[in-house]
C-alpha cells in the first residue's frame, strides 16, 4: 500500500543553520504531497503542499519540491529560527485509498 | 472561524470505562479522519469517513467505533478502555476532492487510561 518514510529525528540545529528533512514515498498513481507542522501542545497545521511532479511548495521560508523520479519531497529551509522548533510530518493523499497517509514525524529543535 | 472542534481536551478514564470523543467541523467537508499519536510517534489512522453514512477502518481500528450520521459530526467511541489506548487523539477533515486536498486538524484530545 501507499506509505511515507521520513528521516528519523530528533534534528538539533543552531539558529541560522540550514535545514533538510528527508521524505520519500511509495504510491500508485500521482499523489498530492504535503508537509505539516505541529508546534508544542497544538494540532497539526499545513505548512506547504505540491500536487504534481516538479511543483515546488513554499511557505514561511520552507520549500519542498515534488520529485517523481526519486519519489521524494524533502523539506528545506535556508536559515532556521528558534521558533521553527516543532515536529514536521510528511504526508500524501492517496486517491486510490481516499485517505491521508503520514510519515512518523521528525522533531526539530533549534537552539540560540 | 471554528474549523474542526474536538471535545474534551483532556480526559482520564479507568480501565473498562467507555467514552465518546466528539468532533465537529463547520467547513462542509466530506472527508473526516481520526488519528492517534503516541508519545514520540507519528500519526496512525484509526477510522475515516468519505461522507455521511460511510465509514471505513484505518490502520488501528481495534477497540474503537465511529459513526457519521451528519456531514458535520464524526464521534469516536471507546467501549472498553485499555491502557494501550492512552494517546493523543486528533480529528481532521478535508474536502477530499481533486489534488488540492488539505486536511484541517482539531487541537487534539489527550486521553489517559489508568
């Protein structure tokens, strides 16, 4: 079945460091891909999305490109801030299964 | 701008008790989901619904039941609470149509079974 694999955390960075969180997927057809973020004590909220191959989603300085050839959707940010500390989830919407499928999540901790 | 509303926010249950976690959305979304999130883990799908009157099992449905009598509401029922059901439960909804599907999440219900 469809699935999402994320790099394990936690990821610990200093402020202004470059961030990459890897995400690969397995799916039939052409799923939509998402990154969600969960700040401490809150529910998940959409960070960015891409709906077709080579699309780049971006928001709040974060970017991710839908790479069909490598089945990847890696999250990047050029300069992280302490306020970016959160858990990041990669997800896909499986049209075949009519549901959202999430990766395990990657915890990011940014220190001053 | 209510979005997805879950109640209660916190609950402690004794083993064997039952309870219903409430979820309602005001966005007229067809798709609704229940997830659980265990400490340090990702989200696991419990049940989902593609519209009123239609529900289906996710990855971890055992010990839970759902109903979808209206578009707005999607309650999750625990019949005989067990310690293994200690978790944070999230309800979500989406339009579920086309390629721009975006899920909206509630704030979560933290459940402890003792």
